[in-house]
């Protein structure tokens, strides 16, 4: 889970309480959620805020390590921000990027997105079946709905590959 917690255009930031609750509710016998912090917050005292959460601090500062994490992760989650673009440009990653638009921020408003060739409710044309842009805010319900749908997509594809291999 890649967080955006930046002072500039803070309306674009991750809804941290919702992400923490999402991670807390995951079955720990199946999932191991790991947070990658925004560099702006990485030097702050985060002990209370992230109590009980796994943090991979080194990936915050090391782009090659971050990319390796993104490639090895079963699924990457985050909001529209610079670090998530690493996933968008790499077909070896699986991701869901939430909050593609923030209407109060010109750089992520619909007119700007359209001017760049992006249409609402669509992912990148180069996206694989395991790569998705979600044009809704990162609320617990939306995070969970899209996560569950992607889990199903990935698991069905893995079953199909296994059946084909046999």
C-alpha cells in the first residue's frame, strides 16, 4: 500500500484511516499488508499512527528497491501519485490505483485528465487484466470492492494457467 501524504495539494492524499482499517481487516493467514510511506512523512514520528502496521521504510527512499517490491508484490494498492506511476509503466506489476480524479485539484480534474488522453472510468490502454485505475475516492468500501474483484480476477487466471499446464 503506497501512501500519498504530501502537504502540496493535500486533497489528493491517501485516506489513511481507511487504508489502515482495510489492512487491519485483511485475514493475516492469507495477506501481509506492507505500507510504503510518502517521503514527506517518512522522517516523522509514525510509531503511534502506524502501530500494528508493517512499514517498508527503505522502499520510500530507494527507487530500485521500491520497483523490486512492486514487481514482487502480489498486488499493489495506492492513490494517484508519482510512485504508483512506476507500476503503470511496468507490465510485471499488478496494481489498483484509486482516486484518479480529485476535482478540487486542477492537475487531477477531469478536464486535465482528458487533455492528457485519459477517459474517466478507464484504465491505461496498455494496462493488463491485473492493472486497474479506479476513478473513485479511496474509501473502505471502494478499496475492498476493487480489491476483492481483483483477487477474483487473479485467482481465476492462475487456475486457468494451472489447468492449461496440466
